[in-house]
């Protein structure tokens, strides 16, 4: 007989049999008839049966829940010995356990979710003497049997049970308060939208990190745990692939387990464009297969992969089938997934579209719901690469120009010369014999793009340069098409902010993505910032933001070791700070000339500062590593200053701008260390680690340096533990390593901060619970130190100091759109200072936009909060007033220690308004002690005075004095009034008494 498998039925079924007619030859039968097929208490079941011999009729209900299956919850038996060959009907009332049919209440606390209930009915032939023997009365051996399904009622649709008891008043009241509070659980499926927006993967070792948690739904979680040994999942990925992998394998999607090893699945792209799929086996090693086809280039496609491991160990893909006699291990919560690159592998050079992951199911392509959204941007990406890379016509033009005929005439046709007039003229001006122009065609095209870009920027930086934006855009497009992606970022900013043109969000997004895919640092930071804040129609996505920010953070560390390129030290210089502006100089400026004079005289501090300014490009001085090294050398030899000795030793060790000299560098490093310089002690450890491989001596020096507070030493000790080479400690110890990295990060160490941000995004370290927001903040902090960004900020500041308004506006916009707070508030200041310029060239409201951006930052200045507070209080142009938001801004400025914030809050009260209690709590003002407005005003004015300069007369001190004078005057006036009224009444009484006597 066929036995039904629990959980396989999807429909309620009832056996259908022709109506029985009395016949002496008929066989035994039993039918069930239920009017309402639900699990209810006292449900009535009509049992129709016929026995050909003395029989026993049995009913049994079997239930399955999320915890147990096949549990008998109801049984009933009766015998029939006399009514043979006669159809009988009996009404039976089913009774189920209370936890199956009633809602939770004050007494019944743990009702269960029932998945299925099957009611079985069967007949067994028995003699009267064996009625009490149940051993052989099972369903399988019955002479007649039937079954039906009962529908389970959800817990919150069930009735309350009448317990026939009286609760105490307090208990009854408490229950009434919460009786109808039905907990709302979010709808949960096994489908996870890993990515819902386009991601530009540049092929670097960074990507999107996603971590799956256990299901909240207990049934789904039970299935997931069961499938650890028998994996079954589907992944659907939209891709626009630009190139196949240049070497080895490039990451598409892969799982990293808790031991930082590849898990299941691991999907890569190889050099030929084939998909390499790898699985981790139970025995510890890996098994891989390769697709029989290669992925197409420069077109959108969806890659659907289905994995299923059966009991026969068979692995299935949607496009292929392979059979293995191996057991795979798959636990998607014991680690994290990566889209693109990571520290272990480079990512693919592509654009990722939507990515959907089905954790528990194998689906056919038509069953997968993963549409390609944002059709406009998708089409724009296709059009861009069709124009720029499909048989690159720029390379064609160059080759046509480069090949001259015998008469030295150009091979450009008239049509081409007219169509690309500006480009043609530029190519005529270029010196192709220059060593800058390489023989490799692609590099030559990039060089053409650079020349076009520089010509455009030069034009835009003139006195009325922004008026030429309209004619510059085609040239910037040409430059971008040549692969010079600084032009792509310019275009992104122009279209997103409406700089000289109408705002075009689609084109702005297009060029942001193109620039980021081309590894333009500012484009990458722009996308990281927009996804971090969720602005300009970019979705808030912390994992996507981290993918971009970590890319630039890694580059920042590498860029600092490269003295070449257009880099400058990132300095926080606000245009409202007159003292800092006066300190800015140039090589012919007074400050620089005075430092040079003092340095020449042997002043160690002057030599040190001068060398730093030249080496890093600080304080307005152009970067000049060669000149800096000369001052390092002079100071190290002449002044015996430990910092100069150390700095000179470093450049000798690394050969930065000078020939390597390890012997002299070591002597100088030992000399600086002997003078007690912590970084020099760390430097000796670095020498023994890198040049001698003497880890014992390295650790010894690093421990000393760490005690002296050197963060580099903390990081280096962490590396020893991470690599498993710490003297006397066997094996790797990631926990101790992470502790040292965290200590280094607290000291401002770049690589230490990067390591910690990675721990926070992956959640793979016990001491670093997963926190994507913290990961983004730490990576953003490092990315914003990038020297190439510093160069743009420095150009903006120099232009401002030279009153070159167009150039200053342009470069501050470029920096502000990357999310640099100081550039955002500086740009807003320029727009306030030159409103005519802002109105003429910017479609967006510059002041409102960038002060708003500024106060959204972690490190926002107090004056930005005050500005936004005033805008909300008084109303700003098209923005409506919002008193509560205004007070929140003033309160935030007050918390930053700005006395003006307290002063403004006091004025709000003076004008008859009240401050919400949550703002007072935020300011830590005890409302029980300051319940009246007078008491609250006194506290605010006192804090205002306490946070201002107490040695001089300030508005806060005057306001506090005026407040006390008013209080005193009111008290005096009140006392005088009482005296006058008393005297007046006494006079009346005396007069009345005199009149009565007379």
C-alpha cells in the first residue's frame, strides 16, 4: 500500500467513492465526511462504514509542527459485532489539545503553529475477546482505510479558551492591556536581493561583502540546517563584462568561511572567459568544474547558476550537469559572500546589475524573479561603450594621423576634419615624439584623452571659464572615451549638480559609474559617499558604499609611498578661518622665505617644517620631494635632530628620490633610536623584519616602540601574529593580531584602520561584531586622506586665495561631491560670498545643498549647524520654516561646544516657544530641576557664558547679566507693589475708622 509522505501534499484531498449499495458480496469500507475541514475543538466528523465480520473502527489524528512530525493528537475506537453487511454512520466529535486550537492567553502561554493534520480512519477484523489488544490494529494492516486532511488555523485566528476560572483583578487587567497586541513578523522567503543597484567593478581587490543570517522563520531555518549536507541553492547575476580576466582567476561571487578559506560556492572568471566554479568538500579540499562556454563581452546578460547536491552526490547547474561521488559542505551563515574582488582575488572588470540569491531552492530560469531595473542607465552604459570602445575610432583617428603620405599631407578626409575639428586641431599640436606617448595603442589613446582634458581644464580655469562649459562638454566626452576618467568625473559632477547645464541624473550616474570602473579616485569616492548617505536618487547601501570607499582607502596607503603623481597633503582649512588662510604660502611667499632663512641658519625646527612642506605639498607649497630630501640630509648631518635623522634614514631605506643606501640608513636609524625617538625604534624593528628576517629582534624593538606609544609598532606586532611568525608562539593568532590592529587604528594608523574596517564589514572576528556603518566610517576616514583628492582641494584653495572665482568654484564642487566635509562647507561659503556666481552657473541651490551635506557628516562643524538652524528658523528661499528642526540644529551646535547654540536656544524660549523634552535630554538638562522657563533660561545663558571666552565681554556674558538684572528688577518691583498696596489698604481702613468715630 502507498503511504503518504508528510509535507508533500499541497492540496486538501478527500477520497471519492461511488455510493455504496447493500450487497452481500460487498467488501468492508469506511468513509469520512467533515463539513468544516479545520482543526477546531469539537469538530464533527461523520464516519460511514461497513463491516463484513465483527470489527473495530479506529480514528486517529496525526499532527506536524515546526518542531515535531507525526505526533498522534486524537484517538477513538469502537467495536461493531452485530451490524454486519449493513452500512452504518456514526457522528464523532474530535477533541484536540488546547495549544492547537486556542490563542495564547494569561494561562495558555505556548500555543503551537501546526503545519498539517491528517485524520486517519480504518477497520480491523477482531474477535470480541481481542478487543483490548491494540498491537495489530495499525493503519497498514487494516482491511479498509481512509484519510483526510484538516486545515490548521493560524494562532491569531483562533478563539480564546474559556478556562472557567476567575483571575485576580490585577492579572486580568494586565492581560486586557496586551490581549490584542498581535506581533507582526516580517514576510521572509529564501530569496535574498544581494544587489539591487548597478555596481562598477574596476577589477581591483575590493568588492561587495554580504553576510547571511539565520532565518527568523523556524521552518525555513530547519530546512537550511538540513541542507548543510545536501546543498540546494540558486544564484542569478546580471553582468556587463568589459574584459575577461587578465591573469589566473577573477572573482564574480564566492563564499569565505569563518577560517578565511574559500567555501561553497566560489564562482570565478578565467582568462578565456569561461566560468570556473569551485566547491568545498567535507574532507577539506576543493573540487572545481569549468563551463563549456565563455561569457560574452560588452552586452548585458544574466548568469543563472543552480546548485543541487543529492544523496547520490550529483551537482546540477542550469546550463550543465556533472556527477561527483563527493560530499560538499555548505553553511551560508558561517562566513560571508563577496561580489567582485577581495584581499584574496581580483574582481572582474564589469558592471554588476541586480543579484538575487535563493538560499534553499533550485529554480529554472523562468522561475527566477530578478529583472534588470533602471533601463535608462543600462541603455546609456551600452551606448557609451559602443561609441567609445567598439573598434575605438579614437585609435583609428590617431593611426590615420600618424601615418603621413610622402608629401607630408594628412590622411584625414574633409568630413572627418569637420566632424572632429577640435580633436583634429589638438592632434596637430601634440608632440608624438614625446616619451609620454607610448607605442602601445591603448596608452596612446589615454594620452590623447589627457591632452584634451588638460586643454579643457585650462579653459575653464580662466577668469570667465565656466561660461565655456557648454562647448567643453563634447571635449570632455571625447577625453572620457579615450579612457582618461578624470574627464568622466568632471562630466558626472556637471550633470549631477547642473553646473552650467540642466541637471541630468541619468548622465550623472553614467559618468560616475564609468569613472569608477576606470579607477578614477574621485569618481569612486563620489559613489561611496552617495550610497553612504542615500542622496541624489542613490539608494542607501552601506555594503555598496564600503566596496567603493575601501578601494580608495587601500590606494591611499599605496599612494603615500609613491612620491610621483599630482598629490598633496589633505588639510582642513576653512575659508572662514582668517588665521589659517594667512599661514598659507608659496615658494616666494613670506612664510616660506622666512622658514628657508631660518633653515639655512641651522634651525632644526625650520628645516623639519620646510622639508615636510616640500615632501608632502603642505601649506600651499608645491610638492617637491627632491628639495625636501636635501633639507632632510642637511638637517640630519648638521643639527643632529632625531626627527630629521629618522626621515632621512627612511628615504635612504626606500630609495625615494635618492639612491638606496641601506648601510647609511641603518646607521642613521640607530642614531635616532638612541635619542629615544619612538618611530626610530620601530624603524629598527622594520629593518630586522624586512632585511634580516630576524623576527626575534624585530619583535623586541616593536614591543619597546609600542610602549613608547608608536602605532606603527602596534600594527607590526599584529602582522607577526597574523602571519604566525611571532617568536615563541606557534601558529597564527588572528584574535591577538586584531587587538594590535585596533590599537594601531586608535593611534591613526592607516593600515590598522583598514584591517579593522574589514573586520567590521565581514563580522568574522569575535571581538568585531558585524557593523557595516562603522566599517564605512573607518574606510571613509582613510579614503579622505588620499593625496589625489588633496591636490584638487589645494587647487581650489589656491584659486580662492588668488580670487580666481571660477576655478575655485569648479574645484570645490569636484571635492565637495566626493563627500569631503570641509570642501562642502567651504563651497557653501563661496556661494554665500558670491551669490551671483552660484545663481549663474549652478542649477541646484548651492548654499542649501552643501550646508545640508555638511551637517549630515560625522565631523560637521558647529557653524554649519547654526547656519542650517537659522535656515529652518527663518525659512530659506523655497524651504519652509521648521522650528523643531531649527532647535535640533542649535542643540547639536551647543553639544559641539559652541556658545552660540545655547544662546539661540535661549532666544527661542524668549520668543515664547518651548523646547521639546528629547532635545533637553540630549543636552543633559534635568527637566525636574528646570521646569520653569525662567530656570531653563538661566541654565542656557549660564552654559552659553561657560562655553565662551570668559576673560572678555561676550554676547553670552551680557545676556546672562541682563537676565539677572531682569529677575532682580521683577523681584524689586514685586516687593514695592506689595508695600504700596498694603499702605493703601491701611490708609483706607484708618480713614474709615476716623469717619466712624466722628
